[in-house]
């Protein structure tokens, strides 16, 4: 006979079973207990209301403005429309053949962009992204209590995309800075900002990954927090109400949120902000090597074991690396006693070293490790690098005056890049500032046409530019990746 107490059943710690056996005896069998499922780790969704009340007043809206000269119009038509009529031989309606000289138009203040930021200190220092304030003639900061201030740009660092601005106010609610090392994948985080200009917008999600390699100097925090244009520069906040990052980038094919966003770790941003507040600029170390990653096949073939370090492809003449004895083909596996696990580690370690510091690097060369003493040099500012590149490309010792007048430094387009873009030719933008930057040109854009004239090389660019009236807007056709853009460079007034 089999008898089971089903009332106790599956919930009991043990089930007694009577099993009939020969001879009338019974055997009591203990059945293993049925364990209830363990309690879930997450018992409910978090409530962000207290965090919003706590951190919200420290988040600001940032608007940027540019000064442009109002262009003269004829019968309500601007210069672009008139050029369209002239190009196709269409008579401009109600316009006399002879017109007198037009008066110089006053400057106008036009909105340039919207971003976010957060208050670093009670005396008015605000942190945001460098790209939010880049090229702005005026920066306006609006607090949650609707007070608006004209801000001064203390400093901006394009390489890390960090900027600090200052407003004339005191007693402001500053944020608390968190510890990025305590942040874990899967942890809840929150963002406050101005997506599409909608102020004080709160979004939330989780940390998707840390140490995401998307830049030379920064290991980004990846999240699935909804970040859109206008969120840039706003804080990423943990559940303790501390800022752990600056929302900086999105991965998108449409320009909107697609579930992946990136934030600058706040510890890296604070290091940059301290230098900006002290000197207005950021200094970084350099050793003068071109590097690439070490593949598994290379590591095994040379006896390195695992794929690690940074493979030196080239050494700059006269650089600290050359003076230290670094050779092409070396693999740098340690810097200042710290392991270089992957190629991206080296620029960060060197970049965070104060120029003039004497330290050591360990290289793997022909089956053996060697320690080399090295003195760190300073990375040149982007402006000097761009000017050098332009001078080298043009071969005349300096960028052309005509291009500089528009804020452009350009160089010859490499054949490999032309093949990749499937273009016949063009010139590569080394740097863009002033009028060119306001038009939307960026470094590494490729100019393929100027004023509807095809540009094959630097000679074409210079010849075409020399013929143009620099006082009028210049139409530029630009290739940026797979996409083409028409932009108007409007001259400085």
C-alpha cells in the first residue's frame, strides 16, 4: 500500500511514504524535500521621486547663441534664393536691374543649440559637455527656479568632451560626486536633462556596461537610459543621489534614442574640470608612438603568451620614446608599474601623466622583457596639431590665408580614404573653427565641392576658393561617412 499525505504534499519539508512489502511488513521511505523557489533579488521597481527632488535643483538648462549679420533681402528673398534665380536665368520678380549699394546689416543673436549641465559648486561653477558650448558666442544658463544667467566659458576639453562654465551666483545647490568604482552593471541609474529642449526631463534605466572603449582617453559608462539631443552635459545619477557620469553620446542611426547611450565617468571628468578651473586648459602626457592592438596569433608566435599590451608600429623622431630606446615592433606591456592589458590603456595612462614626469615602461622585445626609463612630454594643443597638418599638406609652411579666413585647415585626401568613401577626390578637413564651425563642418569631413565646383585635390580647392567672393555665403558639399551634406559657410563680419 502507498499512502501519501497530500495535505502536506509539496510544501512539507519531508514526505513520509508507506510502501507495502512482502510478509506484511511496511517500509517507511523518506522522500527528499521539495524546496520552494528562492526569493527574487529584485522585489520591485525603484522609486525615483526622492532622487528627483534631491538632485533636480542642481541640474541646469544651457542655451547657446551665435552672432550673425542679418543678410540683406530683396522682396523678402535672401541671398540663397536670389542665387537660385540667377543660376537658372529666371528673372527676379519686381526687382529693378540697377540697385544701389546695400547698407551693412546689424548683428543678430540666433539660437545655436540646447544642452544640459549641473552645478559643481555653490559659487556658480557648472559642468557640461564641450560640444554643447563649442563655437558659442554666448552661453545662457537657466536654473530650475527660472533664473537665467549669462555664463563665462572657463575652459573646454574636446578630447574628453568636458567643459566648465561660470555664472555669477552664490548659494547654489551643488551635486554630490559618486564613486565610479562602486558602480556595477545592472545597477539602476537616472538622468535629468533637456532632451529636444524639454527642461527638467527625467529618464531612468540600468548600467549596461563599464569601461566601454569608444574614445582615446575615456572608458565610457554604457547605459540604456533614454538620452536624446539636448541631454548632453546632464548628470547620470545613482540610487544614492550621486553623480557618476556626464551624459555625452548616443548610438543612433536616426538621431534619436535607440537603447544605447554613453556617459563620461565622473572621476575622469573631475580630473579634467580641476585643470580647466585652475589653468583654463588640460595638459596631457605623450611619448610619441603609433600603436595597435596585439592579436592572439602575434602573442603566441613571439612567445608573449596571452594577447596583451600595445604593439608599437612606429616611433616619432626625437620623441621621448625614441630617446628611451623604444623600437618599432616592441610591445609595451607595463607603464609606470601598471599593466597595459589592451591598446586603449596606454593613451589613458600616459595622458594622465603630468608632462616632465620621469617614469618607466616595460617592453617585450624578441622574447625578453626590458625596462626603459622615459621622460613624458606634453601633448600639443589641437590648434597646433591642425596647423602643422595643414602646413605639411600644403607644403608652404602655413595654412592658406583664404582658408584661414573661413576658419578652415584642410589637407590632401588620402587615396585609401577616397576609395572607402567612393569619391573621385576632395580635401580632408583637419580643423574647423569660426565661420566653418558655425556652418557645421567638423574635423575629418571631406569637401568634394565648393560653390558647385568639383574639388579633386588641394590645388583645386585653393584655386576655386581664390575666385570666390568671401563676403558672401559659400556653398560646400561635404561627405561625412556615407552621407552627403550641403552647408553654407557664412563669412565673419
